[in-house]
C-alpha cells in the first residue's frame, strides 16, 4: 500500500509541475485541525501528514476510495491527522453505497430501526458512518422465515432476495394437530430446506396478520400464537429469535415506520394502521375475505364457462399473473377489446378477453364473483382512513396518508391507480388530500425484505448475542 501511495504521490507531483500554471487546485496544501468536521470538501487543518500534505484533499479522498474500507481503516492508527481524514463521513458513505444493499434502504434502517422496539418517534442518535460500516460488517446475518398463509419465503439476510419459497399450507402438517406441533413441523421443514442447523443462526420470523381486534380474546389469541412461535423455535435450539408481524415488516420494506399497510394476502385482505412501527389495534384493522385464492378461483370459473381447457391450477395462476389487470374504469373497460394471449409452458396458448380485468375487479366489487363480503378494497381502506382521522392520535395527520400495498396480488397492474381514484371519490377532501398509494416495494416478498432491513442493522448483532447467551429471550416483539 505504501508503494501504491508513493506512486500516486509521484504522479501527483508530476502533474503538479506540468499543470502548475493552469491548475490551482493541485497547488493547494492542507493541514488538519483536531476540531474540524471532516468532509470531502472542507478540511481545515493545522497538523501535518508529512509528505502527503502536498496532495490536494480531493485527490487524497480519491486514493482512499480506491484503497477500499479495509486498507483505509488501517490508516487510522498512523496518527491523529490520518485518523481525522479517514474518519470522514463522506468516505464511509461512499463505501456503504458501493455495497450490495441499496443505500436508501440501508440509510432508512440505520436512522429508523437502530433503536429496536419500541421505535422512537424521533430519529435515534446517528453514529459516524465509519462506526456503522464496521458494525454492519460484524452482523452475523440471520435466517429469515416469512411464513405467509399461502406461501412461505425463506433465506439469508445477507442475500438480495429469498432463496426459496414453499407452499405454507402444504408444509404445516395435519390441520387437526395443535398449533405448536404444526409450527414446529413447519419451521423444521424450512431449516432442512435451507440445509442449516437451527442452532447455527439467529432467526427473524414474521408473524401472520391475524386476530386483529382490540378485545381481550383477540389479544390472548395473538399472545398465544406468539408464544407458540417462540416455543417452537427455541425448542429447535434457535439461539435468538426476532418475531415481528408481517404488516410492520412490509411497511419497513417501503422505508416507512408509519402509514396504512394494505396486505392483499392469500385468503384475505387486511388494512392495518401502523404508527411508529406499532399496529394501532385501537383504531381498528379492517379485513375482507378476498385474497389471491379467490381471484385464481374466479378466473378458473370464467375459463371453464368459456370452455378453455387446462390441466392444473398452476396454469390459471400463471395466466392471472401474466394477463390480468385492474381497470381504472370498469364500465368503460367492458366496451373495449381487451383480448390478449399467453403461452403457458406444456399447456399451450391461452387467450383471455374480459376475464383479464373481471378477475381483479372482485377486489373492488366482490359481488360480481358472488362473494358476500360487503366492502370492496377501497371501502375498507376508506373506513380505516376515517378511523385514523377521528382518532386524532397525532396533531399532524400525514402519517396515515401513506398507503403501502403488500402481497403478490397487489402487483396486478392498475391496483394503485384504481384505489387512489376510488378513495378520492369516497372520502371528503379533508381526508383524501395528500394521500399516496405506494405499490408493493418488493412484490410478494415485501415482508421478507422488511425483515432483511432489520437483520442487517448495525446495532442488531449486539443484543441478540447477549440475549441468546443469557435467557434465550426475545430481541424485538412487535405483535
Ligand atoms: N405479479 C402478480 N400479479 C398477480 N398476482 C400475483 C403476482 N405475483 C404473485 N401473485 C399472486 O400472489 C399470491 C401469493 O401472494 P403472497 O405470496 O403475498 O401470499 P402470502 O404471503 O402467502 O399471503 P398472506 O399475506 O395471506 O400470508 C399467488 O396467488 C400469486 O398468484
């Protein structure tokens, strides 16, 4: 490295002599004051780095960027002057930006999730980015299991996406057996699919959105489910567990800690108000009995009515994902030619017409599929917005005007636009002004990505390890 720096110094000197008349920046010397706040742009200096004083600070920073974080960190021990230069936040932001994880997501996690639960409504004290870099590098990583009610997503927190998906309803075992044994069977299956020993890693697990009432019975049911999850995992010798509800995780994935999370799930749709990472059960969680399974079922019914033959439900699901959408104006769409085709491997070419938008329409008009559910998606969300408004939990009402969608079905093209349009029709301007509907941040994997953000936060490795050694207790608990 010294050789490398020497070479750069030599070339800087050469440049200095040839460009001395044209470039003033290369003639600038710098020295360092111990009181200075260090940045790429401003280094006010009084002590010296010796020979290196002759290199302009921006070139110096370029050199450090080229050296990389490991080498740069070693330079800290040279002297105070070097330490000050190398500790520069901009330099470590640069290193962090060049890691695999997107910078904005990492910044959100470090500024909002570092304090753990309960989340503070004010941002936690930010450490220097050099410290954050060092601590994140030491986080051992975790196994993430997002057990959706239809599909489970599992994988490593250090990876960009889940390493696998499994049909949850198949893996849970006998539906008659008690929750504890079903959970234990389910988690054991996930670990064996990942080919890891449960005892080798901390685990972040999502808890399904269920029993959302504010009554004692609902609270007890939530607590029992949570306890069954912990017992099942600790009995498998998992060293530490972080169990958080799916809705909060999906909201984190959108880089938000407050807002309304709308999860269009496998069996049902839930509208969950969340303030500072906490579900507002008192305000009320809305739910409707329409989910992905109903959409697939309704498309199958329509295809059968048109004598379109298929041999498996997988074909119907594929056509739903490839050809279906939600119309912004349903009546207008009925008058259009909307025919489109898709070739399903092995099964052949399928052509859908009105089925393309009638399928998704049951989210807004469940009755067209003969469903008795009273409310459509827009009505359920509007009720939740009204309740948030009436509850007056904060002087500033903007927290509930961000509506984040989650779940695979929310990926249907047109859902965002239609929901936004219907909400403006249903709600008075005092509530609807400023609302924003955000598409699922990571498709069907939103909750998994929210868990990933938490698992890699620079503070998260300290607590789990300590807790696991002492009590095998919980780190976070956000039911
Ligand atoms: N791009 C897409 N368009 C439409 N539907 C999709 C798309 N991607 C996935 N889906 C559907 O989403 C469904 C699975 O959704 P998801 O993985 O969110 O369920 P889940 O997490 O098991 O449900 P829950 O939230 O109830 O636990 C499947 O029926 C799948 O067909």
